[in-house]
């Protein structure tokens, strides 16, 4: 039994063998895979703080016109703390060698254009940028959410995806079946109790569902849409969006859960935010522990298979504040955008270490504690990753740090440190006023990472590419010469965007 801090308990995971005969016939023939994406705003972590020692990189190969490297992850032990770097460390009782063997640390993935502040770019909607208007696409999690290949069977799925934390990381068409409908951000949930109620209901109370009411409302909506010639195109679009939502509600009413023994939590993360939450690290830790407990319950009961979360700036009277740190400094301008100052870099490192230990690793370890029917763990079915809004230099998408966990049901090779940089091509030369001597190098493209993730989830490139061979999302070449990545990504790098990243396929 898994017991959470808010009164939540989970006694029985999703067991495919317990499905009814009709449910079993509809169940997917391949392994169930689950997708989890986490993102922290800004970036600005110095390479010495976030990445493991290069001494771990013991192998190399030529790829896309340059040499790339890999090595096995090997945790250090400093007074009981398992350690890869100043950010990637946690008590050895939490972060064991066995758990590290199910993880990857990746560097050397970039966007070839300047994106500045963005939200949806983390999951492939690079048009969602404060820099300049570019074309929107649905984020990759939403392509998965509406894919028949990913969800071969929806009989237990109450919510196709769970979107948590700060908003605007996940985007989709307002009518998912209509690729001409507008693309908008999805609502993000911050209440662990509301999330629980969306993702779970008592299997004993499933017989009395009010489907006839939904049927009648849906029938009225469709009658209005199809029978009223005075409807403007915009009103018709709004109506289509409402109909799509009602269709999804109607589908969820027919869901039958096979997971029993889940107790509704007695504490709510949203209550923590109502008083003395800013700068309060213990409350931040408790907030995400409550959320993680619900995520584990939902994934274990198979009521969703997709989770995305973003920790953006929190705003108070003094401006922006950050997660997992008690500093009174204004977070956006005085901490993140001054990452190159030693004391501000220390604050960023401390905040990110706490994110790693108390959010990412907390969830990963809880997933690994849930045994599946075949003897694997819930984590083994997942592709979970955590990354940043920017790379080492804030605003610049060069050298995103990525921490991964889970093998996507054996599809991914794990236990590795991967470095895709081209050490012969410098991006930032370290000589600017605001870069503290931090030299960066260009690498492979982030589109390729997201495309690899989609293939790990069972999709083929034709299911998600907007440009043939382009990986996930659009590609733009930067035309402004001041960008550190300007004209530094040759055809040899662009031409492999549609491939699976080297070293990652099992």
C-alpha cells in the first residue's frame, strides 16, 4: 500500500487481467506507456552546477557531422548524499543506484532560433513565444492524448491528460478532431483535491450515470449548429468547441474503473497557497507531494497516462517569487536574469536542487514503488522528463538540461549521461558582460528529442511531424546575427531531426 502525506492511500494498481471480457478485447495489444513532462521557468543554471563531470563520458561516436559522447551514470556518495552535481543530488536513501539506473541526464539539445520567454515551446509549440509571432501547433502531449495509437482503449481513462501548475505549457485545438480550429492553452490545475476528483471516482458508484441529460444537451447543441443559418462563423466555432467538450464528458461518463482501494485525500494543495505560501519552501514541498500522490494514483489506476506540469513565477506585492527558495529578491529580474552573478547562481542551484529532490525524484521514486502485474514497476512504463525554459543563458534555447526517468516499457535505454554538443562550434564565447565566462557549444536540435519521445510512446513520425523528417514542431532558422546560435546548425544536424536520438533506443 502506498500512503501519501495528505491522507491518500492506494491499495490496488490497475490490473489488466481483472478487466471484463469486453474491456479485455478493447485493451491495446502493446505495452501501456505513460508520458510525464515537467518544466521549470527561466533556466540560467551554470553547467558546473547542473551537469555531471565529463569524466563519466567514456564513449563517443561520429553523428550529424560531429562527435557525440555518452557514459554510464555513477552516483557519488558525499556523507550519505547521492550526487551527480550541485543540482542533481538527494539523500542516498531516496536516490539509490537502482533508481539512477532507470534515469538519463542529457545535454546538447537546442533550438536554432531565439525564443526568449515561452511556455508551449517545451512541448513543441514554439510559436508560443514572447519574442515574435510564429505559427502554433498542438503540443506533443495533446497529440498523444488524442492518438488512437497511444490510447488504443479509453475504457478506464477519465482524463486524456492532466495539466498542472502554471498555465500555457499544453496547447491543443479547441475542437481536437478539427485541425482548422484555433489552438489554445489548456487549463492548468493547482488543487490536488480537484485533480483527484477529476481522475478518480469510486468504482462502487458507477452504475447511476446521468448520460441521458448529457445526450439531450448534446442533441440540442447539434440541432442548433446544423439547423440555424444565422450562426456566424465565430459562433459556429464556439459551438463546435462546446460540442467537443460535451462529447468528451459523455465518453467519460461511460468509463468503468477497475482500481479499488483508493482513499480520497484529506488535504488540498490549494489550501497551502492561501496563507504564507510565497518564499515558504516547506509548503512548496508539501504542495507538490500532495500533487504527486494524486498523479501516482491516477497513473496506477489507468485513469490517465499523460501528465504535464510547469512551475512558473509566482507573483506577490514585491513582484515575482520563485519556487523552492526563501530569498526575498525579486525572482524574474534580480535572480533569473542575473544568473551570471555568483550569489544569484547559488540561489538558482539551490532552488533547482529542491525541485529535483522534492518534485521530480519524489514522483519518480513513488512511481517505482508501485508494482505492476507483470513484475515491473509503474516507472518502467513511463517516459518522464524535467527540463528548463532556457539553457545556461536565460532567454537562449541552447543546451537545455534534461533529466529523464523510466524506459517507456523497455523502449528506452537508461542509466546514461549523454552529451550531444559539437565541441568545435562555440555558441556563447563567455566574453559578454552578462555571461560570467560561461562558454556554450551548439548541439543537436530539440525537435529531435521530442520526436524521439513520441516514437517511444508508440507513434510513427507520420503521426506527429508537421514537416517530413523534422522531428516534433516547426523548424525556423534565426536571421538575426546577434543570436548565439545564428548560422551554426549545418544541414547535417537539420537532416537528422526525424531520427531517434543516438544512444537512447534500447
